[in-house]
C-alpha cells in the first residue's frame, strides 16, 4: 500500500485485513480512505470514543446466495450473488448491481464501502450498498439474461424495499437487466413499488438523464477542476477507457464542451482516431448492436484497433478512466504525466491503483477520484427516487440541471474541505473527509447501532 497510516488508524486497518482475509480490493479501498483521515481523528476525538471508523468499515449486513438458472439448451448453471448492505445512516442502502465473472465478496465490499462516502457526498438521503454476481452476461441471449435475473430476484426481493435497499445498475447491468429484475420483484411482491430500483426505463418509472448521468457528471466535475485552475475543456484531446454507459456519456459531454475524444476501449483492445471519434457510431455499435469496439475500426478508415493495446500510452491532455477497478497503474500514470496529461477524472470506481494516485498527486495534475467524480450517477438515482415518491416525472433539462448543480456542489465541498484540512487541491482527501464527516455525524447522532 502507498502512504503510511498514523498508529491508531494502522491498528484499525490491520483489524480490517485480519477480519476480511483475501479481499484485496476491499483492503485497498479502506486503506485509501484511512490514509486521509489522520487530521480528522485529530480534530474530532469523539470519533475514536464512538468507534465510528471501526463501525464504518464493518457492513451492517452481508447477503450471499445461490442463483440457479437454465441456459437456452436446458443446461443448469449455478452462480453466486451478493448484496452488501453497508451503511444506512443517511438513508436506505443505495448502490448498483454488477454482473461480471470477476465478482466475489471482496469486490462488492470495496464498491459498497466507496458507495457509503460517495452517497454522503451527493448530499442526498441515501445510504450505501452494493451487489452483484459472478454471472458472465457476455454471449448470453435475452432469454438467458431474463431467466438469470428472475432467479436472482426470487431470492433478493426479501431484502429490498424503497425504504430499505434500492439497487441500480453497474457493470453488466443496464436497463434490460433492471427491467427483468423489476418485473420479477413486482410479480413476487404484488406491488408496483417504483422506488425499489433505479435506472428504470423511461416508460416504467425511470428518470430522464439517469442513463447519461454518471458520464455527464464526471465531465462536469472535470470542468470544475479545470475552472479552479483557470482552464477549460475546449480544444483538449481526451482519452476515455471503456465503451459502456459511463464512457459513452462522458464522451458525449466532453465533445459538447469542445474536447476531441481520440480513443476508447473494451476488454479486448483499444480504438484510436486522432481526428476524433464518431459518437453516434459508437452508440450504435455498443448500445444497439451490442458488438465489440473493434467493429468501429472495421467501419472507419481513419481509425485503428489495437488488440490488447494500452489506452494510457496514447498522448492526451485529459484522461477519463471509465472502465473498471485498478485499470490504471503506476506505470500508466507515469506515462500519462510524461505525455503532458493535465487532468484525470474517474468515471469508474477505484480505477487508479494507489501508486498511480500517488504519482498524479505528486505531479500536481488535477485528479478527481471516483467517489466524487462519478457520484452523478447515484445522485440522479436519488432524483429518480424523488420523482417516484411524488409520482412525478421531470423534464430532461430540469433533471440535467439538478445533476449539474449537484456536481458543482460536490466539487466545491471537496475543494473547500481539502483547504480546511491543509491540503489544497487534494481532491482525494477532500472527498474522503467530506463524505466521512457527513456519515459519521449521522452515525453518532443515532447512538450505538
Ligand atoms: N453503480 C453506480 C455507482 O457506482 C450507480 C449506483 C446507483 O445509481 O445506485 O455509483
């Protein structure tokens, strides 16, 4: 791990690793937060007295269950699914479901832990949770996806509710999967409980701008970081990892603000076009045809596909990691800095390794960690809950405006908190401390629970 912890926090960290063996991503996420809490425990001794940090590192409830389902040939498959209900001090557990073969308890716990602080930062009344399964949706038919989602919800429904736990999407879970999940929840419970899931389709209780929100929000946060340095996005070259929902809408908003997006990726490789990528084509290939990103280079002569290529080797002004955890390491960070990159905003959760984060901070580039920079998605989920609760639906413009205000507020909060604790420009400390203070105040008010 990177920075050293002060003695008291080191003891808490050792206890976390001891109690949660083999969960390296969870350890990493906890270490990254504890690294920044030294000045907070010094300023507020009551935190130690109330054991708030120990409590915040222990999920309130963890559910692990079997998901049996049949493929189109009738063969039976057994997957494992999780829901980690991490913290409900600020509201019902809130966070996505991830379907990916790499999912195990350690991944869901790291995501749930980060979600607690992220959701605190949004200022909305939502606690933190996360779920998912090691199910691999790649190559599965719509019918297979449906049967899997129905089987999963047949167990999960008993733990959910609009006042209890409200899942949404994440990697491998979008509107199609949420539709199957919602349908099964409705059928089992005999309740049309719109507020039990977010990221719903517009025809059945979803919010305008939810699909766009994570990517848009990341670019709003980026713009605020640049603005604080007297700069903006206009004319900047930009590389964006991934080509899923977050990457596509980060691309869209960056382009709207005058950036030239020259590269993106999927797990098989990268595509590069120095003349700038064509967003409509990427959307068709990924959202409608559900094909690999290499198809883009087959269609566009100025573009090239590099199988297994490393996106971070492409020179750029701005890098937006929007794919997955630990996708950008120390070597990559060094290369980006050498190539003149001035800003990094994370659309994904924990995409930069601790070594990468350290290098970005030492180089003093504008670095916005996921907890803050990608909070627009879950913030707009909270706006969806708000609309569902009042049986209302807002226009795209109104919802996007709210999202923009929330991202500006998050930036301001992180910026001011970093200054207050003597680390100006350090958005990692700013985000962790501001998110932590919000949650810990609520926890202390509620007593020993
Ligand atoms: N999965 C998203 C995240 O990482 C969104 C969660 C939600 O909307 O509840 O924040």
